[in-house]
């Protein structure tokens, strides 16, 4: 094997990560690893870039749901890969697996409980990126948190921020399928058009042109019942003001707060008391056991019948991964961000 | 009947209410009401002053869980009263009832579903104020929200703000009885002494002398699992930083935010996502059906066996009610604030 290009984690960023300073691609020549018992060597095909990864770029001392990235090592991500060498009988050469791989072309993978074979991968009518997107972690995130925390009822109104993103676009379509009125916010007119014309949201607005407060006042005159929170800050503040009694906030992420030393101060949490709101954070692993089977059946069927759309933003080649990641944190991605490393 | 002194609601306050400007006592001479069918005339004995009432001092247009007070009318409160005239066979003359009465000496009471007779009142070994305190709304608030939202487990740690108040002092003793480590904050050394020496908290601190952040760092080195929220602002921010994964916040009240035009901005809600926290608001009526019977049995027994203490701050006479209310909003009360209007 001639070489392996990896994206290495260099230093903890305090604001937006900078390519070359906090992460950078590095090529190892003459990459000829010797596998230990239980390990496989993967040729990585596609991997997922997700906002939660910004939370792993931190001092290892700070508590969070996922382990911090280690300085000097490749970053890692959920990906789809082909096994090209194997010392593990569970994953023979030629298997297509879903696993935590490095941001790199080839990974030596230990025997992890998160690895599984995708039996249908070579004949799949769905692109391989589906397995790290709409049928992967972001998909289950949307499905399970909407059911478990959102407790949606037909006739209710849901507001979704970052609505054209990995989680938001599916959450909106599921809510719509379950009889809710769906309002979304996104950061460009193009994304708003996509939400209205292709995804089927009832209402959508560009938060860079119009405050969430003004938009919700007009678009949700009877208030909202569920807020699917992906961004935090002013949008959360507006949602708190517009939620109805017994409203639920699905605290999936707060991307506006990830890359700043000056977090936004939320001044109206008193709404939680006066309107009996529930705000709940989660990680997708909390829901895996209870929801995975239903999610897989429901969403796969909707996809195959083309009853849902799911836009993916593909960065081409491993060298494009660092800029794609920083771009996603800036909202430059349009749809679920992945890195297409190689073809099957 | 010679006269009836009532406390009248005069105007909406934007910061702390001012006696004479927003509320004031007023005496009606020659008070001789003629009852309609279904009404009773009460001689009010004791009534409750609670922080939630500040939320009723608002424009009627703003949504909240309880109806706004009406300008020009007497304020109202949960109280214990004697029926002295009756046109309602459910409440004969001489009955001692628990009801929403005016802040006044005598009230003409319509037939409300919230009125009930206290059969044991005349022989009770407990003071009548118990029925609007430890055995009334504040007591049920502490008991039910701790169980339903707090989901306490023996061995966990709870932090309670406004811990010597109407709800806090009972919440702490229940948590202690259920096997938790209990930490409280209060606004004077005298209150802290009470919590440590009489109530049996494991730790307590004076938030005016020491930040909640510094205190929790020392007193809860392994973090807290439940935060019983009564005050909001900086204390909430500190609690968010010190909560453990899957921590729960019982959003009972945020008194620091009731009397200001400049609410505090909470900058670390990201903890909700990264530590999978739940924050939930409620009103006691949400819990009545499910918890009242258990609450009454458990807490009454603990009281009669003197296994719990419950400090009450009594303002004497109706004329003292306005200042007592404003004092309570300033934290001047020591224990559950009531107004003792008359003796039985």
C-alpha cells in the first residue's frame, strides 16, 4: 500500500477550528500495517461529519457524553468501509462494514462493539452515505428524540432550527407524516426554498434575514408545541417565548454556541416555570435499544418508496475533510455533510 | 359587621412592588354583604403568601398558569377560614374551610371547586397555618415535584435553593428521608444555621457571602444529581455546571427574576445537551390527583411524630400583609410566609 492520508487533531480550538492549526491532513508513506489478532484493515468509503464532533475538540478533563479527541491522533467518525485485510473472522475480507473509522483512507480497526456488517451494501438501491445519514446516527436521532421527548400529537405545531441539516430535514418530514404543522429555519434562501419546495415544510424562513421571534409571531400565531433545538442562542430564546403550555424542547444541539468564547445569555428561562415546559438533552445511544428497529423499518420504507427526500453534501476526497468540517460549523453545508473518500 | 379591611391590587409593578403604589390595605366601613344562593361569608383566619403570586401581578394579556390579579380588586390567596354565614348547604355555619379567600378579614365566597372543609381543624394538634404550608400547596409542591421530576435515588445528591423557604425546607427533609445527600442555599447565616442544626441538611451556605459555584465545588465534589430550582439567575448557572450526566432540574420557581427589568442571561445551557439534563416546569395542580393522598399520609405522619420541622413566618393582622409580601420577595421571611388574620 503506497500511502495513507489522515486528518490529525493538532490542538484544542477555543473558537472556530482553523485548518492547519487545529486539524490538518497528513500523509504517511509506505503504509504497511501489521494486524494483530481481532483487527481488520479497512479501505474507507464514506464518513460522516457532524456538529457533535466539535464537542470532542476539548480538554480531556471536561465532562461530556463522548470522549475527547486525542491530540496527535487522527480524528474519528462513523463511516462505511470495505474490509481489505482481516484477522477477525466476524469481518472477512470483502465485507462492507459500518464502523467508527479514522478521518483517513485506511484504518486499522480493533474489534469494537460499534462495528457491524451491512449485508445489503453491495446491492443497495440507496447510496452508501445513507448508512451514516438518514439511516444512521442522524436519522435515529431525529426519529427517536422526536418520539421520546417531542411526544408529537397530530394537530400540533413544531419548529425546527437548522432544518435543512442532517437531523432537521428528517425530523421535519417525520413530523409532517405524523400530522403536525412544521416550521423550519435555515441560513440561506436556497435552503429555505429546499424546505418549502422539496421537503414539504409548511413554513420556513432565513434566520439571517428575519429574526426567529418575528417569524414565529407571524407563522405560528397559536404558538408552537415542540421546538427541535439544534442551534441555541437567540433562536432558543425566541422559541421559549413562543412555546405553548406543556411545550417540549428536544435539546439535540446548540451549534451557535460551539465556537465562541462569549456564549449567548438566555434571559427568558422563566417561561419554563410559567408555561410548564420540558427541556431535555439526550444522546442517540440512549434510544438505540428502544427505537432502532422501528426507525430502520419506517424510515427505510419511506426512503425506498421515495416518500422522503434527504439531501447530502459530499466533500470529495480525504484532503477536503478539514475544510468541509469547518464549513459545516459555519453552516456552509447544504444537507447532511459527509466525506466521500473512495468508491466501492 | 362593623368593617372589613382588604388588600387591594392597584397597579402592575415592573420591578419590586411598592406598598401604596401597587397594593394597599383599604377598609370598608359598614360591611354588610347580602349573600346569593351558593355563597358563604368567611371570617378569614390565616392565609398564605407565596412567590408565585408575583406572577399574577401582570398584564392580563400575558400567558401563565394562573389568572392575573385584577386591578381594583382584593388580592387572593389560599387560606383557612370560618364560615360565619352560609347560603350553601355544603358549608354550614361554623365549618372551617380551606379556600381561595381574599387578602382581607371577611370574604364573600362563591361555590368554587377549590373549597373544602377541614373536618379535624378544631381539634387539630397542628397549627392552622399547616393547611396552607407544609400540608398545603407548598408541601404538595415539594413532595410531588421531587418524586415526579426529581426521581430521587438513595445515594444521590440534591441541591436546593431558597432552602429554608416554604417548599425548600420540606423538599430537603424528604430528600434526606429518602437517602440523599442534601445541600441548601439561603440568604442569611441564621437561615443556614437553621438548615444545618434544626432541619438536618448535610451542607448549607449563605449565597450572599459565597458564590453557589464555589460552594458546590467544595460541598459536592462528585457533582449533584438533582437541582431543586427556586431562584434562577447565577444559582441556576452554577447548578448547570455542577449537575451530573442525566441530572434533573425541578423548575419550581425563579424568584430572583420576578422583580427586575433586566433578567439574568444563562450562558451555559449547553450543559443540557452535553450532560443530557432534563429541566421541567410544573404547577402543583398537575400532580394533585396522582400524589395528594400519598403526600397527605406521609407528611402528616412525619409531622405528628415530629420527624420533620417546618418553620413558619407569621405576619400579624391583615394590615401587615402588604409589607410581608414585599419582604418575602426580598427574602426577608424566615420560613413559610403566612398572614395570621384572626384566631379561631
